[in-house]
C-alpha cells in the first residue's frame, strides 16, 4: 500500500496544538510535584517525547511494555508485563502515557498491576480514545483526541509494526 492512500486524520499542527494544551493542564495539576511519567511501549514513544518537552514540572521517565495473554490480536482480557519499569513507585505520583485506549483491557489491567506497588497517585494520559470499542469500563484522565472506530497509524501507532514513523495520524484503509 502506498502512503498516499491513507487519509490524514490529525495533522502535525493539530497534534502539536493539542499536545501543548494537554501539557499545560497536566503541569497545572501536578504543580509542586515531580511525577514519574511511564510510557507504554512501543506506541507511546512519540507522544510521550512531545508531551514531556512541553511540561512545566520536572518529571522522571520510565517505560513499560505489556503483552496480552493468549495469541494473535484478540485480547484475552489480561496483560502481563513484558518489560517492567526500573523505578520504584511507592509514594510517587505516576502518570501513565499510552498511545490509544481501545477495548480498555490493557490500561485497566496495567493500572491494577501498578496500584499494587502503592504509588501516591496514578493517572493515565492517552493520546487517542476509541470510546465505542470499550469492553471494560475505563476512563483516561487526559485524552488528546476521541476518535470513531477506525484503525489509525502514525505518530507512534502501528499496523503490524509498520507506519509508526509517520509524523501525523492517518486512517488505515483496505487492510487485509
Ligand atoms: P486495548 O487493550 O484494546 O485498549 O488496546 C490498546 C492497544 O491496542 C493500543 O496500545 C494499541 O497498541 C492497539 N490499538 C488499538 N487500536 C489501534 C489503532 O487504531 N491503531 C494502532 N494500534 C491500535
Ligand atoms: Mg500499543
């Protein structure tokens, strides 16, 4: 498939504006603290890099990688940690940064796992949110854009490990 066949949903300019707005809000709400920002690999790497550079509060950085139990793309409902964070979070304010909330299974599971380590607080910032796809109730504290049920790529998001490098968000059509 050629890149030209994909419709741009969010341009670089739209993304940049929205990321700054989110960073301003987060900075206000975390004023006086030094949260640990935890990026969920791999999808969140671009969004997180932009977001933290617009924060006005100091923060720590770490990454976690999760994998679903079971095979293929069908979510079994539980996740396990593929690569864990290296920072102790007991008593710390944690901000999880994720590329997209879809069924909600990944984030609800991940929040549960990290809560067991007794952080002072735990919040989630998701770049995109596909609300109509939820299988479990889950609300992110900060959301970049809510989108309808389209499969999107770029700005860190992939389809079979492809297209993460696009600087904008595009709708993947004619897959399979
Ligand atoms: P959830 O557990 O169903 O909420 O899964 C979220 C994960 O599914 C995200 O971290 C993405 O890796 C992946 N995902 C869901 N929708 C899309 C999409 O439209 N494009 C790329 N990845 C997606
Ligand atoms: Mg992902």
